[in-house]
C-alpha cells in the first residue's frame, strides 16, 4: 500500500510524527481485507494487536511517497506474527535523482495479532475467510 506524506502527518519540522507509522501499518492490514472485498471484522470476529516491536530506520518527510509491505512470519490457529516494513519509494527533497529511485527502509515492525471474538472478548480460532487472505502474504 502506498501513502503520500501530507502536512497533517508531520511535526513542525516536516518530519513524519512517529506514531503515524503505526497508523500506516494498521491501514495496510485493513487494506488487505478491503482488497479481498471483505471487512476485517465479521460476525464479531476480528484481530487485535497483542505485541509489537518497532524500529525507526530513516525519517520520512512532507511530500514523500511511502510503501507499506506486509509479510507473515508465523501463523498459528488463533494468532499470527507479521513483519511490516515501510519504504521510502519517492522523495520530493532528494537532490540526487538516482537516490530517489532506490527504496529506502524507513520503519519496520514485528507485530503479533490475536483473533478475538469482540462479543465475548475471548481468543478465537482464525476463520477460513481470514486465513485465505493471510495466505496471500506468505513468502515461501
């Protein structure tokens, strides 16, 4: 999923505010479902973040174009671990045209999601409709 950085995404110095990277990752996870013409919450079953390890690699700035890539690291019956990486794919501030063409890692997060029944607030098995979507992210 590609995201353009707008003024509202940045601090007063024009650098992306750190919490926005988490929003971009969340949007990319939701977009997986929307691209499959389904909703990430069905019949009261959805996913919640259980754990997250994040790392900031390079600052993104106003006008930059980012790409969020998602891959599955591990999938269990009720949870999964994802690696979400955000790359800078086009920078409006790059002085060197060749540099602006090379994707640069900006942010990465290892995220544990747990499938949950939102009515009972109990962990649930990942339903088939979600498994099929997650299967498209596997790197074999």
